[in-house]
C-alpha cells in the first residue's frame, strides 16, 4: 500500500540509523526534508554527500536547531521533546513527532510493543520467534536495531510487528501498540529523565492510548503493580 503524507516540509533532527530510513521514506513520498545534526558537515563525511545528492538540506553544527519551523519535526529519541527550540516551534504550529510514532500511525499490522528496564531485547526476540513458529509473518525492530518504517508499505493486517521500545521513544507517544508488555521497572536513564516518576510515566505510554487492547505486566515487580490502574478500561490486563 502506498501512503500519502500530509506534509510538504519536515525537519529530521539527529541523523542516526532510524532517521536515515525516515529521511529516505519522506523524500520518496515527496516531502522537502531538512536534516539537522549537531555534528559538523565535515564530521558527517559521506553521509552529508549522500543526503545532499537526495536533495536534502543540511543544518549542522552548534546552531543546528536555529530557526526550526517546518510543518513537522521528527526528533531523535535521545533528544528531549521539551527543549526551547522544539517548544517554540510547536507554539508556532509545528507538529513534533518521531519515526516510531509515524510507523505506529501507518502500519496495518498487529503491533506488539515490549518495554521495561531489563529484558526488552530478549523478550521481543522470543516473542517474534514464537509467532514465526506459529506460522505468522513477523517483523522485528524498533529499539532493537531495525527501523521498520522501510517495510510499512509491505505490511498487511495479517502481519505482526514486534517492537522493542525505550523510554526515549515512548516519551511523547500518543498512540500505543495493540498489545503491550512491560517486563519490569527499576531506576534507569535518570541522566535523561528528570526523575523516576517521569521515567515511569514515559513507559506507561506503551499502553495508555488507542489502540491498545491488552497489557502484560509483571506481578513480581513492585513498581509495576500500580500500572494496572492506568490501563485503558476497555483493554485486558494480563499478569505474569
């Protein structure tokens, strides 16, 4: 299925692996892209040349966020959503989102999201393998390393996408996977999050929004117990 995107201009902030895939996707769908990164043009080397060859504008170095005002801004998960440049752009009408949020919006597949402080990669990998053994067509990606946006137009409603999601990715999400699992919660990434409350709040975005219909929680993890009260009323809570 070929998607039509609603934006004419976009800024992609942070040129990592997932955002390179995102840039390719946006350009292929007729969006005028500005790629922004704190690295200098010289530090980016061949990547800068490749992006320019695609028609992508580059804003790099210390002022890489100056004047950001595109219709949509895709932030790298490692950059906080509430820095002044983003806040001001949103006040001017920009939409702030991410590659993973776009994937969740577009994919027709059943999405199983895995998060937690420990065990995300193992749980996501085992979940994908169990589904494959059951004869399902499965895509595995997210924070685990494979950007799934590049496959979204190949996916069907019969497919499954198993995605590992970090608190960085979940921080601003307003759409949840169909099925969510939180392996456990313990203090983590507090150099990025303001405190433990914010960290846990970010994690809860994996199940608090449409279209979640089932949430799997850890009954042996004390910090996970209060999460059940936040699960959507129409969704099922399963304990392990």
